[in-house]
């Protein structure tokens, strides 16, 4: 008998999301290292100016972490857009129905099940366009934040 979390649409997608969260640990290590890079003097100065913990986080910590958060978000979007293929293929094959049919698996089905290689190539180019769009947005936002939220500007 097949487990219920593979047969029903909601739990099947939830299972894939849970599998994708295994990759989040690397981003936490980067954020932890970034937190340790924040100069202690900035936190002390903001505390002396009367800022409470929330204000220190909002006005000191978050602006300094924002460039790295943008980079990690863009990286995770790109990786999950392209690397969601193997778990989806092995666990659900896009089912039940089309509940877990993500773009990489759809491309695979077009090319190797339906033998529509031209259409599959077009879908791959669309994935590359989405990836390029994410990279351009991240680059423009990080360029804007380079001096406003950088550690060099804070010191």
C-alpha cells in the first residue's frame, strides 16, 4: 500500500517542501558568521542611544545582514527551481494529479515521456530566463545596499 502522504495532493507537496528544508542549514551558517561580523561597538552605541532590542535589530542588525539575506534568498530560489527534480521524480513523479509537477519534472516528462524535445528546450530556456531575472534583481538590490548596509560603511 502507498502511504497517504504520497496519494493526497496537500501532503505530497508538504513532503517535498520538508525534503527541501534539509538544505537550509548552510544558509544559517552563513547568517551566523555574518552576525559575528557585526561590530560590537555599533550594538553598544545603539544601546547607549536608548535603543531597545527590537530597535537594535531593526535599525542595526537587519540592515547589515540584508545583502547576505538577499544573496541567500536568490541562491535558494535558483537552487530549488532547478534541483527540485530528483526528489519530485523519485517520490511522487508529479502526482497525485499534477499537485507536485514542478518545472524541472515537467521538462523531463516533455522530453523523455512525450518526446517533445523542442518544447522541453523552450521550457528550459524559460527556466534560465527566470534564473537570470532572479540574479539581476538580486544584483541590483545588493548594489543599492552595498554602502548603505555594508559592514565597511558601518565601521
